[in-house]
C-alpha cells in the first residue's frame, strides 16, 4: 500500500482517527516520526532537527484549534554524541517555549539512521475537524507557502545557514486557537496545499475553487524558483510548511483577521464538488512518506 491507502485503511478501522490529532476527553494527542534520509538534509543541525521534529507535532495540535501543553521525543542515532543531543534538546525546548508549551523529555536509543519520534499534547473542548466545510465558506491559509521548498533548495546550494533558518518554522498554535471558534474545518499544510485541499474535500464531502494569484508565497521561494511553474510547485506541492489551511464563513474573515497574529489569506471558495485552481482540476500531489 502507499501511504494514503494505509491511512484510509486505519481510518476505517479506527473511527476516531482521520484528523491531525486525536482528542480524548479534551486531551489532544499526536505523534510523528522523522528520519534523517527523508526529513533532515545534509547540513541540518541537531538544534534545527529538535525544533522541526517537535514543531511538526505541535503543528498538529494547532490544526485542531487546541492550546499546546507539552511534548516528548524518542531520539535515536548511530551514536549518542553529547553536543548533538544537547543541541537537539535545546531546539525542542525552544520551539515548545515559543508556543507556551513545555518539553518534558522522552527516550533514547541507538539506530543505523538518525530518527526522531515526537508526541505533542494539547487541550481543547471544541476541536476543529477536517469534516465541517460547507459550500459557501471560504478557504484560507495562514502565513506563506513554500518555506520548506526554499529551505531544501538552500541546503542543495550549500547554504546550510539559510536552510536551517528556513527549516525552523513557527507552529501556528496561537492562530489555531484564534481560528477555532470560527473555522468549520482545519488541518495543517504538512502535505502541501494541493494535497491538503484534496484531504479536506474528501473529509467534508465538498470541493474547492482556488485562485493561484491569491496564494501567499514565501519570499524565499523567489530566490530559488527556476520559473513561474517551479514557483507554483514549490508553494503548492512540496509541503512541510506547517501552515494552517481552514474554511470559515465569508462574513467571519474580517473578525478573525483581527484576532490572528499572522496573515490570514483567502485563497478561494468552498463549492459542491471538485478541487480546482483557476478553473482547472488541481492534481492531488504533495508530500508522501517513502
């Protein structure tokens, strides 16, 4: 099975699965696994790895509209080097503190490839699911897209300093909490905007009509994109940007913008069926775990 098929099979077997995180009696819990070969390009520091790995799980908490409480990580590497472990923990602590959460430890092991498994906890009495979008709503994104794609290009170009900077994204926990009372559906953009739209459409039984000109593109993309088509690919299909993709009533947008501390951009409308960009079908392409 590919990853999407496996996820659908698990969702069918586990009725409470299918969102960015599970919610049990107001407790939000999520888990992620990252590997050096797939997730940390050469030049990624252990500080960035700690920030990014824990941040990925905190982003899942944000996507549920929950406040973040704590995070843990299982850290495994070929050898347990003091400086690398200390740097990883510093990154994990700092990203938690950035969203008013606490990094509370985890587990250690040795393995052939540097691997991290992270769990984040949060709290909410009214989680935002992926399944509530309605025709007539608008579709919005926080921040700007393509940050990770630009980071990958920076690493490829040998600019590890910029690559590390771009890889240390800000989990949108505060934005998720502010959006929660208004959003009808929400998820994070870890798989890319295009795939996120397809996932939301499938969960909600709706479609989307999106305008490419409305999509906010991270400034760094311009420095690395080969042409307009490459810019579009970097912003919509590479993924791992960890912005929020949400739907809400059109008349709520202005009120929400005054409450959200990051830019909130309307990129299109919720329609009855189909996922389109500029009137053309938008392919279900995005990040896939190999």
